[in-house]
C-alpha cells in the first residue's frame, strides 16, 4: 500500500540517510532494486546503497547527516 501512495508523492526518503528527497529532482539520482525505485539526496548515498542495499533496507546500516 505504501508503494502505491508513495508513487504519487513528490517527497521520498533516502534509504541511506533518511533525508527527504524530491523524486522529480533527486540530486543523487535514482536506483532500482528488486523492482522498486529508490531516490537519493546525493551520489554518496546512492553509491553506498548500491554496495549493500539489503543492509540499508533492513535498517542494519544508516549514515547520519
């Protein structure tokens, strides 16, 4: 249900640092993992997520900003 609602909202949450990201202008780009789009505040968060996506999604890793 959240994926459907989230797809209409302009603000998304970066899964690495928990910052709000405008999905129409994500400075860090977008990465698709297991058919879900993730939006990033910066390229550093995007690269970190790509190395260990499951760790960030499970909450085992986070970067404090």
